[in-house]
C-alpha cells in the first residue's frame, strides 16, 4: 500500500531551558528551542535584541535545563536522548559532551558549583550525576536516590559544605546528600509525603525554598535546624514585590500560576502572575538587582522593574519549528488534530488539501466531534473545551467547560465518547496516582458527574457505546511516576440508564492496556496491548484472540498503543505496536501492510487511511488507495 505525506503542520516556538549572564559586558540569554528535526541552542544578545548564534543539538528533542559553569562554559541537559551538551563562548561552538548518560532519557535540572563541576538530576533512573569540565569526567553521585521513584526533578547545591539537595518525584522526597560522607537524609516532613512533587526553588544563606505543586504550598527550611521557618499557600502570597527589594536575594520557580519568587532576605514569597495558557519558565536577577528578567515557554522575554512594578517585553524574533502531531480525528471530510508540546490545533480540509493552524487551547489528549461541535480534552489539568465548528475560532470559541484536576486529581482526558446527548470522558490521573475517573457530562446544560477511581486503581483509555451500554478499556498505568497496582487492564460495561457496572473483566490476562475499541454489529473489537480480541456482545463470550506483534515501548507507560477501524470493503485495519495490519474476520487472517512504524489511525468516507509517520512525528500520511 502506498502513502503520501499531507501538507499538515503545527509550527511553534518553544524556548525551554534558559540561563542568563552578563558576559563581556553584554547581557546574554542562553536558551534551547525544542522540536523540529532536533533542538536548537540559541545565544541572545539582550542589548541588541537579537539571536547572535544558533547551534543544532543533534540527537536532542529539547531541553529543560541550561547551566553556566564556573569557567563560563554553558551546559545543556537534553531529552529524550539524555545527552549533555556544552557551549564554549570563547570558541563560540557547541559540542556533544556525552551522547547519552547511561540509564538516562531526561536531564531535568543542572546546577553548577565553583569548581567547574556540573550536577544533574535525571529520569527514569532517579539519579544525581556530576560532570567535571576540567577532567572531562562523569560519575554518578547516587543512582536510584529513592529506590521506588524515577524522577529527580530539581537540584540545589550547598557549595560551602558539599551537600546536594534533590527534589524527588512523583511521591515527594527532599533528599540531602553529603558528598564527603555519603550520608543520605530525607528532609521532607512525613506530613508532606503525600505530595507528588517537591520542587526546589533555590538555596541561599543556609535556607532552602520549596514549592509543593499539588497543594500549592511554599516553604522555607532552615538547613541548620531542618525546621520549617515559613509556610504559605500560593493563593495567599502577594503579587506586589516591595519596592526596596533587591532581586539578588531572590530565586525563582515556574508554576502554572506564574513566576514564584523566594525572597531569602525576608523569608517571604511573591508571585508574578501569568495570563491564562501562558507558562513562565526562567527568572533571573538583572541590572544590579533592580529588575527581574523572565521568559515564557513560547519565547517571550520580559523585564520587570521592581521599583515601578511594571514590565516591558524585550522583543526578539524567534524562529518557529514544526512540532509533533499527536491526534487525528475525522469529521465531515475534515481532519482535526493537536500538537505536542503545548498544543496548537490543525484543521485539514481533505477535499481541498489545505490545512490551517489554530492556537490557544494547548496540548490535546483527545478530540471528538459531534453535532458540529468539537470536544477537546487538554493536558495539563484535564480541561474540557467545546469548539463550535460553525463559528470562527477566537478568544471565546473554543470555550472551557470545566476542569477535572483541582477537585478530582485528573490530568489527561484520554478517551471520549458521545451517546444519548451525553459526553463520556475517561481520564489518566495526576502524576503519581493510579485512580482514573469516568466523567459524564450532559451536553444540553454541561452539568457533569465524576465517578472517581471508576475501575480500581486503573485509568480509562478507550470508550465505545451501543444500545445504552458504555464499554471501556483501562490501563494499569496511572499518571507518570505512579506505582502499578494490577497486572492486567480491564474491559468494562456500564449501564448508562441504571448507572451501574454490568461487568468488568480481564479480556487477556497479563496485558496492561485495553485500547482501540470498535463495535461492529454485535461484535466488540479491541487490543489488549498488542493482542487482538473479539467479544460477542450477544453472549458476552470472547470468540477470537490472536497475538499480533511485539511492542517495544520507548516510554515507560502504556496509555495508547492501538487503534481499529473498519474499511469500506469489509476488512478491519489495526494499528498496534506501531505497525499497520489488515484483518479478515471471515477467514480470521491478520496481514501486515507496512514495515515502517506508524501511530494513530483514522479513515475517511472514501476509505483512505490516515496515520502519524513515526520516522517523522511531525507528519500525517494518507493511503493513496482506498480500503
């Protein structure tokens, strides 16, 4: 079968890891632009408001962390290759120091000491490493710093006494590592161990500032006594910075609410609030402490004047790069899809072979169109949007219907189905949790009910409805960093009118994910991981089961790996394990169609197949032939 690439793209500017310095008397910002063929390191002259150098980081998709060593060389920690890169401002060149740090996919934080050492926190081996730029030597200070966890998300260094502080997630710990003695301690009070994230804001004057993301608590810890000396809720801190403050006493942390500022002189916190859907990333003291330099995820750079309380934008022309396409949904001869990271929505007109990009919603995990409305499930926050397809896309359309995070601890709306004027939403919970939910929203008035932990400690990843029954597939995997509590994903049937579960079964024992649900006549098709199964809904019995292919996931979760559609000629088409197959039900024959890796699957009214091409995740491909 032959495929063509469609003219669909989402272009974005994502500036992630950033670091500021005044080098050779020039105000300089270092940053990493994610996505495209690879991430790009940029050197920005803030005085001239220009990008003066760009360097491609071959092998890296992006970077969350940039740090300046004591010799002024700049280190970049990357993902998903877990690489370490270095920019030399004298030679003005960037080199790959280590292509892949063993066991590492993401480097989340880098911190520098005064002796040309760079320390890094990693995922998934929950490690702290040290790289010496003089000896060019890598060593692990500690791997699996907490045996049951995967993330070291934030770091701080006490250079005076050679102690390292690691914020561990997604079951929070604050680990103190003494490099001289090897002694390890957890400084986080037992009462706070239920938190998923312990984010270190910074360290100064023998004090550590923390942000606990779930409960939005801010803490100062006295490192000489281990006692909490100030604790505040984010909602109670001021957005007004005292005019006599000096930002050299500050450290900074990003949050969805804005830039969190820790004032180490006064043991207090402030917030530079953000507008909706804007994420601030980096904060730095500027102009002898009279100002604050901060950046946004989509490349904007700002200066905040402490005395006047006003902000100005440093306007630098930032390039846009093609980002990964993560959703495909066909409705009335158009394709709808979303981008990763941070979203963007495309609409592709199949008949006219034209695509448009629309911005404003964010990263969609699911899309479903019905009655000329497009429903979008957004991450983070499990926000549900409704877009009226008959009206222009603007600041009021799509409109946000509700969010499932703060009250219900859900984060990714992964499955959607509409039946009897009700929208059913299956969700993945927040980081560290396995308790997914089923949400039922009446479309007439948008009133909704959340059935929490619907299937015991599992997440819902696929939904289909027929004859008053909602069928759903689950995964044993919860939010990132959660502990798996069950061996097998489940298939459930829920009576919509009676509001009760009819059955909940393991269609294939030992398989973790039940996805790709399709109902044709009275047959329910699904994939348990990469095993195809068919249930006869009239008898409730499984009538077919066959292992399809080996799946080697590149990530540590199994949320969505299978898709099933029926072609016009009667064959079924299956994407599972990143491979495309056809299935002849009468002869019960599975046949591979293409060897290249693909993901997602849609079919239009003419019978053309649409998929994401994994050799370049920024492309959507279409079958030339109809099926």
